[in-house]
C-alpha cells in the first residue's frame, strides 16, 4: 500500500464512517419504515465490512514498518500519558 492508496483508504473510511453516523441517526429517529430500516442495516453492515478491510490493510502496513533487525515485528512502547 503506497501513500496514495493510504490516502484513498483514509478518505474511504472517513466517508463510510460519516454514512454510518447518518444511518444511526436516521434509525434512532424512528421514522423510517421497516423496509427502509432493513435496507439501512444492510448498508451499514457492508460499510462496517469495508472499514474493517481498510483497517486490516493499514495494520499490515504498520506491522511491516515496525519490523526489527531480525525481521520480527517490534513491540513499540505505549505511553498512555501522551
């Protein structure tokens, strides 16, 4: 995954999350028909799948970037105060 693909992935996930937020708000209002709600649920489920794929790809890229001298992934320290 190169920089352009990462940028596209970031834009895709942001767009998907915005749509998911919109779907949740519409469903919470409760003024949609059952058929509309089911369609929105199906769309939301597909969007979650897309986001999961994008995040998994990003995780793989991050793991490659963290490789240590022996080729094994290095554990980076986590500073919870930052």
